[in-house]
C-alpha cells in the first residue's frame, strides 16, 4: 500500500475496497460474452467495479477482474434486459482514493450519477 498523505483523512487509505453492492449476472444468450455466472461488485473507496467469475456450481470464485476504475464512489449496479449494458450508480459525495496516487480525495468524477457501460 502506498503511504497515505491524507492527514486527518488517513482512514481512506486503510487497505479495504469498501464493497457496497453485489449483483448476480446470470448465464444468458446474447449477454456479455464470458460474464455468465458472475458477481459484479461495486466499491466505495477504491472507485472500482469488479467481476468475480464463479465456479460452475456457484460455490467458489475462480477469477477476479477489475472492470474499471475512476475517482468515483460506486454504489450499485443494474443490467439492461438484454444484458449488454451495465448501469452503475455513484454517490454524490464522500472520500475516495485517487486512482493515480492512492491518496484520499473528496472530488468525484461523476457525483450522483447513473453511468452506462455498453458491451461491444
């Protein structure tokens, strides 16, 4: 972990991603290739959204992928009916780690927004 120069905001540098939301992405035809049977996890402190691929029986995580990172506090996700768009809700304020420096930040890239990420 990088040194934290946050002064009184040091707790923003504690080594946790602060998970905030968890959504199941089921097996589906026409959805995002390779995403079936996965958990999508939003985080507050590290401004990332992760995909956890589950084993066939659904009892174990077999891989983890960071889908995207920004200076946002991601709250929760939802999927379009066809499964090709992921909607992500962000907080309107709060502490986050700067993705470049790891230092605490209070300015968010997209405060209080619903972001849409489309599969190609």
